[in-house]
């Protein structure tokens, strides 16, 4: 369950230290507390980021199509070149050496932007390789999508392909962030 909040405070009483959150949807918090069991729970707190918008995705593909024509490549090839340059979009998984090809097929199936990279043998686990598994832009948050579009725009400018103005791109970024 994900519960969004915009303020927090802590307090201390005879039971110990407490973290209180000012939640955006009280019904979710009530449901969580009423469903709690007498167990230990984990909480992960991070800054909320909106998912990338479909408009940003359409704009990225429009530019990549234009780059593909100029570079005489497929749009998919252009797209895949950007994937490793987006921070925070991969995980490293140990995979048994004899099934690396099968893992690659499963990971990439149905996803144009998912890629794998064999980083070599695991140092402590014989017969396994560390495989970096990249996510495609359909899994990006708004910050990652903004970075992808920035990279595409830089390359378009280098190829004299017209892009939106910096102000228009900044406005799109503000929309992605929900501002």
C-alpha cells in the first residue's frame, strides 16, 4: 500500500517514539491501521514523483523518429541507445550461466526498451553471472523521462532537427512534475 503525505512530525510518549504523517487520503490510512496485524512492518519513505505522461512519451518518439531518419537507423535502435544513460533504471541480478539467454528473452519480452548487459561472473557464486537489467521508459518516473527527453533534444540539436523551445520543454517538465 502506498500512502502519500505532505507533512510529518514525531513525538514521544510512554510507548516510545512515533512518526505521524499528514496523509492525502485519510481512508487509506484508516484502512491500513484497521487491517494491521500484531506483526513488524517495513515502511519506505521517498519523495513522490509522478509517472511520465503520455504526452512526454509521444514527444520523445516524435523526436526519435526524426533522429532515426537522419541517422538511417530504426527508431527502436535510436531509443535503445539512450536506455543505459538514464540513472536509476536498472537492477543487477545473478543469473545461472546456462540460462542467461533465456533470462534475456524473458526480461525483454514485450518491452522495446528493456535491455540486459552481462557484467561477468559473480565473484562469490560459481556458475552465475551478474546481469544488469535495464527498464524501458514505460517504467520511468517524470524525472527519468525528463532526462531522456533532454538527451534526445541534445542529439536533435546536433543534427539540426527542430525541437520545442527550452521554455516549452521546461513547461512540459512542470506538467510532468504536477506543478
